[in-house]
C-alpha cells in the first residue's frame, strides 16, 4: 500500500466512524476536557439531543426553563426553573461565584431575552452560543449567502419592547428580531459569542410537521402534488445540529456559522424520491410549476412545506453557503435515516395527532389542485 492509498483509507475510516456515530451505532468518544454547560431551554426539539450528546461526551449539564416538559435523562442533570418571558431569572443568579464554561441559548426569538440573560450571566460564562436562523439575512434573492451577508434591520420603534406575543401576531418580525437578538448577544457577551444560523430543522420529534408532512403523505401512496422538482431545498436533522453545537463549544469556536444541509445541492424532486425510497409505498409524484401554485394561491413553505421558489426574492434561500460550517466539523446523517426515524416517531403518535398534520395541505385540497393541473395540461 502506497502513501496515497494510506491517506484514502484513513479518510474513509474517519468518514465511516462519523457515519456510524450519526446512525447511533456507537457512542461518541469522550471530550478531551469536560465542560460545565448551561442550556437555556433544553426540553424542546433540539435541546434534548444536545443534552444526551453532551452527557455522552462527559460534560456536566445545567438546564434552565419553565419546567413544563420534564424529561428523563441518561445521566445527572441539574434543572433550574424560571420564566424568561416574565423576567424571572432568579434561579440563574444562584450563589455567588457560580460559573459555567458555556451557555447555549436555544429558544430566544426576542432581544430582551438576550439582554436579561446578559445581565444575569455577566462574568459567569466564558462562551455564549446563540441559536439563530438563516432568516436573519435581508436579501435571499442571490445564491451563495455566507455569514458576511447583510442582516435584517428592525424597523419598529423599540425592539426591546417586542414580546413573543407580538411576534406571534406578526411573524414577519421573525427574521428582524432574530437579527436584533444576534446584535444584542454580541453586545452582552463581546468576543465570546458563537452565532449558529440553521435552516429548517427536521427529524423525529418535530411538532411543526414542516418536514414530517412529506414522509407522512408519501407513505399513504397515490398521486402526490409536488412543487418544481429542480428547486433546491436545505434542511438539517435536529440531531446533527445539536451534536455539532456541542462540538463547537468544545472547540470554543467563536463567530457566525450557517448550519444548513446536506453538503451538496438537494433538489425538491431528489428529496421526495429519497423519502419514497424509505416508505416504499409506491407514491406517484406530479410536479407542477411555481406559476400554477401561485395562481391557485398555494403558499410556499406553509401549504407545501420545505419548498420556496428558486426565483425572485427566495432564489438564494436554499442555496446558503455552509463552507465555514463544514470546515468547523458540521456533519450530516443520510436523508434515509432522517426519514426513517421521523416516520417511526410519527407513526407511534396517537391517531388524532397523526390525522391532524400541522403543516401542508388537506387531502381534499390536494385532490382539487391535481384535478385543476390535469385539466390545464
């Protein structure tokens, strides 16, 4: 075996080890240095994966949340209770001298949450990780957005006066308020902040059904209405995001990073065919045009989840650059694994939950749209 073959074998072995770890075939190796990690949230969608992975790596965990969704953990976890929406962070004040190596802020969408956390945690954390979103970018019309692309600017009177209630009343504020939250993070935790900007987070446990709609629909079989096959999509499994976030804390990697997947351009058609290969239900796809969907008042992302038109203002949204994140060690599970695990989770839910998807179109609406498309073509 020559040197070139040795290098190829080493690379293949390393890739196989990462793949096996991602598939849950082996536990992750322990971290070189145990960290004291404070997770704000921790019991939602991504947080539990962070907790389990961090415990497996040998870290010490403290969670701060409202205590409304208790979990059983495979190790010792300190749990503190409070409500950031009401300004109740007393449990974080604790005894004098209490410190953590890193704080991961998962649920924040409004700037005053970051401001209040900064006041309480000043001098108590050495690294602050803020989970943001690619929706912070002001212009998504051009492919190749990287971490230097300009962000939204909040146009209201006072960003600190915005609450989760006012955000829910106007979801158009989501990107601008996340961007303002990023700026507040840099202000409260200067030079020790990591900003992670994921795309659509998917996988088992996703209560939004924005990705789950497709596996659930495709496993039923029959004719499936689908948006243009060539339009690109970007998603990331919650477990890949969670585990990479923990590894970023171990690296003390500061700065902003886009967290989108996979590490190649994935078209809508390829994603749907990949899902069908797992379900083996024999679904037949009817790909229609973006113009037809617009005429029929079918909203991208909402009515047909994951998809945004690869033209106009959203032409670049699903072509966000992840060069920097890949260099920092971001890895991905296969689409087949995400699909299979999502279906296993979803099929185990109560029937009432499975029959009332929280995203996508109804069977009746889909049938009407397919009829209209065939009549036109």
